[in-house]
C-alpha cells in the first residue's frame, strides 16, 4: 500500500486574548484519513497540536504564540517512503507558521507531491499557490470526497484539470482552478472519521474540549454546511451555502461506539448549524434518550434559533445537551441586515429565555467593528448583552471583526483598497493587542476597550444580579477545577495552565508577514 502523510500544524494563538482556545482532535483530517484509507492508501497522521500539547513559544517580533511541535519535529515524523503529503491549512493567522512547515517538508521531500486543504487554503488558494510553489494542488471545500481522487491523479501524473473542486499549478506554471464540486448530499455514505494515529490519549489525559474541562471529550459532525450567506463568514466559500444531515440513527450509533471504544464522557458537535431542521433534531434527541448513554454533549460552534422552541430545547436537555453557543454577532438590526445575518433579535431572545428555563448553559458570541457600523449600532449590541445578563445567560465573548480570506466582506474591502493582503499584518478576532476597527465611525484604538467593556458589562451585571454565580465561578475554577464559562476558562488558563518552553533554538526567527 502506498503511504500518504496527513499533517495538522501547530495552533497559533495571541499571547493576550479575550477567549480561551484549546486544542481538540482534528475531525477534518480524521475524515480525510478515513477516505484515503478506504481508497487503499496507508495513511500516517501527524498531529503537531496534539503531540505537543502544553508546549508553546512566541514568534519573534509578534504577539503570536505557537502551540505544539515545531516544523523540524513534524518533518522528522513523516515516513521516509511517503508518496504524497497533505497539510491542513485552516486559519489565516496560522499561515505565518504553516508556510514554514511547508518549506521544511519540501526541503526534506522535494520530489513528493504536496497538497493542502482546509478553510484558509480554500479561501486563499491564489495567494498560497503564488507564495508557495512547492504546493502542487489545493482541495477546495470538503476534502474527504476529493482527496482520494486528487492523490491518485498526483501519483499517476494524470490531468488535474479533470478533477473538480481543486486549485493547482499546471505544467506551464500557471495557477488554475477547476469548477467547484457540489457538496455531497448523502453524508452517511462517508466513512466515520478515522481517529487512528490521532494522539487521543494525550487529549484525554489533558481533558481538552471546546466547551468543557476535565472530561474525556471528542468532536463529532452530525451535519455539514450552512444554507446562509453571511458576508463575514467563510461558510459560503467552504461549503457553497449548502446544508445536509446524516441520519439521526447513524449519529447516535457513532456516539455509542465512542463511549464503548474510548470511554468518552462528552461530545462537542462542531456543526455549523446543528439544529436547522426541527423534525431531524427531535428524532435525534428521542433516539439518544432511548439509548440512555452515559454521555453529555454540547454545541459550542453556534447554531440557528429558527427551529428551536421550548419543546425542542427540553428534548435537547433531556437527551444530554448541556451547553449551547448562539452567535447573534450583533444586537442591532441595521448591522445584521448589512452583514446579511438573517436573524430576528426577538426570536433569539425568546429562545435564549427558553434555553435558560430548561437548564442549559448558554454562551453568546458578538462581533464589533464591522464596516459601516455606527456608534448607535454598537450600543445596540451593548444593550443586547446587558439584557442577556439579566435574562440569565452564563457566558459571552466580544470579538473584533476580521476580514477572513474568501468572504464577501474580504473581497469588498480588497476591491475598495481598504485591505491589502500583501501588507496587512496577521490579526485574530480575540487578540486584545491587535484589534482594529473596519468602521468609518469607530477608531481602531478604541476596539480593545470596546470589547473588554462589553464583556465587563455582561459579567458585572450578571454577578450583581446573581452574586452566587461569582462564588460558583471561583468554586468551579479553583476548587473543582472544572470551569464552565469563558470567564472561568480564562481564570483557569491563567492560574493552572503551565506552558512548557521548548527552547530558544526553536523560536521562529523570521519577522511575521502575512
């Protein structure tokens, strides 16, 4: 069997941030690994984030921290007889180090075809192929139903133009894109993610999760894509604004298998819009209730509220759901209309109230600094945050807008000359030190205070109205060491997360460039 290596690069975080980000197993690479294995390839998975949990160092001349194995360690783990190498390129801010990893791989394996996939690779394929001639091809969108065909074509030296859903450099050196492949509408036809090779024991030992601490947790997907076309979001480019679901029975069977095989205690569903179909959600919950698994689960990425009501939320809670993230982005109807977020504030407030009533832990995500945002719209979001604290929401995070490659707003800002991809420094939406405003009315130097004040307004109101929650926060963090909210996670990371330096010789010594 021909050997293929799949690589997950280290996680890049801001040194000073307003939200807690933890490494979790990469479900995307696990799906690609399953598809390649099904196509009779011998697949090695190198998870730099998982194998290097707890190790970090700061990139010189930046406020960015690398978490995981360094580039040389990654390359040393690639089998010497590998015939193709795939690298997951998920986030724009990580390209500064992903590009170093790619250079190191090519230096060690100059004749081995190298291909990329992931959200940033999909959104920035022209930039990446221009900057990195070592890359032969990039998978656009869902990788697991394209990667096997691409790898066969690379090895057989067949015409890449015949493969839909990729970008590549042809024999003349020209950068080309083939027509996008429509997303699969039958996800049950795909193999479950193949976790072999992922350092699950390390993740379980650290008990890392997107939404909980101190439990054996694993990520899952019950649905794929999102039918909405928000102008700030990468989903339309990555998923072609399509949504499709697995059968509830197949999802529940996978959960049951993980309980038996890995003794997991919690699942993070990383679906973009989990509860989009009311009938599907009810069927899933009823099946899960029948199984009575010793398992809790959360929706930490965000879900729509249109298909949720008190009855459905009761079922979610009864079926083991403990935590939901809602992403209103803004409390202003004008902002929501401008960013094409099809959301009714009144409906979200109703669902939030019902979620609290049934006993779910609720987190809200808001974004400040959108192009065109006015001070009045900004204060509309503050009012929404204040009301959420009064209602009983437990958690909130206030982020700054970032023009992600491939999004509608990104292309608009580039076309207007407001954003230059060649010179714009690396930014993250939760980086306190590098937040900027893209609004003509709101100055950039106020963005960090704006986000910090929003979170302070929320937590201050919450702890005044419900003072027992402050005592609960300190109990969860310092006594039980099981933080449940963003505030508690930040406290936990500050006081208990011991990072291990890996030595000055491993620091990336080149300046940060975009």
